[in-house]
C-alpha cells in the first residue's frame, strides 16, 4: 500500500513575476511513511513546532522560527529534507499561473467549478496513477491532502461523490482512499508543504520569466527524488477540463444541472 501526501502553495500578484497555484506531494510505502512521521513528530516537538509551515519558516518572524539561532534554523529544514529523501519513491507537482487561468472564459472555468485547485490536485492524482500504470504496479494509494486551502472543500465534495458511484474510477486511478487532514494529524504533510512552496517559487525561473537560480534545498531534493511535473497553459487547462468531464460523470467536477454558476471569480 502506498501513501501520497499533497499540499498547495500560492503566490500573488506584486509578490512574484509569475503568480501561481502549485499542488505538490510525495509518494512512498505506507510503512516507511509511518517511520517518517514518528521521527519528524519527535523533531518538531524538540524544536517547539506544532507543525512546519514553509511560508513562516522563510519569513523567520513568527515564533518559534524567530527564536532560533542560525544553526537550529538550518537544521530543522535539513532534517525534513533528509527524512524525505530517505523514504519517498517519487514526487509530483502541478502548477497553474494566474495569467493562464485568467485567459480562460468563464464557461471554460466553470467546467471545473471555476476552481484551479481542482485542476492542480486532479493533475497530481493523474500523474501518480499514470506512473504506477507505466511501471506495471498494482499498488493502490491512500491520498491525504491538507485541509483548509481555497477550493479544497469543493474538491472534497466532488471526489467523495465520484468515489461512491464509480468503482471503475477508483480502480483506474489506483485510489484506495482519499481524505483531507491537518499537519497535526499527519506530520508527513509538512514535506508536501515544503515541496509545493519550493516548486511554486522556482516557477518564474522555470518559465524563463526570471533568472533566479534554483535554491540549494530544492536542488538537493531534485537530485535524490524522481519528480514528475506539469505546468498548465490555457490550452492544456481546456483539454484537461474536457477530458475530466468525459471520463467522470456529468456534473461531478463542474457545475451540476440546475445550480447557478459561481459569479464571483476565484481570487488569488
């Protein structure tokens, strides 16, 4: 049995040259994730952390991050990366820039509930299933994604309906179960938080918008962990929505018949 931990990271206009939403996570054997969580929970407790948040870590202003000396500050992230490298099989990322999303028509957005989160997390699940199929693996995946992100409740509702009515979908996508969780419940979500933040902040360079070099922390992960990534353009977003609607049941991810579409656009 495999486990996948997924989390989202978002950057905003005025803060970066390519504001975007990135969903990312790692996949590994359930038994080794249990070992990861045991060791990482102990490391967090020793450092006074309830959970790790990359945004707060980088800002270095909130407690307990602001109280750490340089050595402890570097050590906690090094520990997280080392534990992750030791146990995961591979990682996935899926990114949608605000510019590409804003270029879609409202009708095109509504095919996925005007919710880029749906596109990004669906891509990650699809990439994981595709890799397992390509490898000839019959393993199923327990998915845990962090609760609380904008767009997450709609995904939870849609995937719950789909899992209830389509055994074929579960089998095709290698899904054993899928559920939201918090970092306090699942310390392994901290690793997904790290990956989503790193991938999202490296996106402007990857797109050729800036020439900022890759951070050593991200480079270290990429050197040790196989990674699959998707960066959507508007054409790929349109195609993905069409394929998702054909593969799933009508109205499962998009707006259901008889319901009014969302008039307020998704806010970054």
